C-alpha cells in the first residue's frame, strides 16, 4: 500500500484519528506507516494516531464519565454485551430459529 496514494492515509496527513477494526489491523497500519517513513528517508517520526474501535469506545466512555455531573452509566463487558444480544435475538421468532442452528 502506497501511503501517498492510498485513501487510508489521508486522515493521518490531516492529523486525524484512524480507527482500525481490531488490534491486528492497527499494528499492520502502524508497521506500514513505519515502512513508508523509512522509505521517505525519515530517521524518526511521530507515531500516527491509530487505535482500535474498542479502545476508541473506551476512551469516549472515559471522557463522558469524567465530564458527567451525575452518576455515569455502566459500560458493559464482552459477556454482558453477548447476553444482551442473545436476549434480543431470542425475543424474535426469526432469532430463535437462528440460535437453534
């Protein structure tokens, strides 16, 4: 991937945050940025602002709770989220069929 022409890199050029779907993609993007920086002759460079979706959500939640004047809502853990979605799916006829497979 060429950082000069790839649409993935323009947010970084504009000093914007790039959100990756998972840790593996975030690491791959960091590595590609490092290779491109080396190829451009840089000996040092700032780490680009790349984070995963889950880290971004947690950071947003932390900012929300830090600025709240009232008791903040709870952030569900992975198991709780799975349980909520399972309950939603089980409450529909189509969903019950999906869970039986």
